[in-house]
C-alpha cells in the first residue's frame, strides 16, 4: 500500500494534503506580469493553489 505520494502537484500523506515545495519555488520565481496574458497566467497558478495560500 502507498503511504504517501504526489498527485497533481499536491503531496498526499497520512497528515493530509500539502502543497509540493517545488511548486511553491516555481511560483515564487515567476517574473512579475507585464501584460494581460501574464496576469492571467499568475492568477491561474494562484487559483490552483488557493487553498494553501495564507
């Protein structure tokens, strides 16, 4: 039986669901958006991880 794993960028374990630290680093290193496409891209990333944003 699998006790933990990563599914769709989320770490699943007996402690519950956590965000993968590698994904956090990628979002932190995103360049500031300079146009509408960049803003939409950032909002898409933020929306996907919204339950983990404090």
